[in-house]
C-alpha cells in the first residue's frame, strides 16, 4: 500500500470523499403551531414550555404569534425530532380535547 495516501485501495474512502460526506448537514424542519378557536392560550404556553423547553417569556411571545398571526414557530429541528415534538403536541392536545394543530415544514 502506498504511504503517500494517493490511492487508499478498494473499499476505502479517500480523505476528500469522507470530508464531503461529513460536511453534509441533515435537512431541517420548522415545527409550527396553528391557531384555532378552542385551544386555550394557557395550554399553548404550557406546551411550549414543557415540550419545546422555552422560557415562559418566549413561550408567551410565540403563543401571541399563534393567536395574532394564525401560526407560530416553536423551533427548528432535524426531521425525526420535529416529528416527535409534533406528535407529543398532538397527544397532549387530544388528552385535553383541544383541536390544536402542529405541523413540520422544511426550512
């Protein structure tokens, strides 16, 4: 095997190829809450604090975005994390019989 690293041999990635693979970032997704006429503001703030780990002031700001603009961004995550958080929001909303909708959108 050559010691200069110019031909690493079959089945071995060159340093250039491995650095290109390492440099690729996973696709990111926005988790968005959507306004409705039934879900309470308090419940939305609670979800933002407990599921998304937002401080109370930030959770209140996002809740007001949901209320005033019709939607609010809870955070940006890789797809698996975004789906898990959206599922947890839906689970908690169903338990309380709220129609709160939460979606994942590509960034």
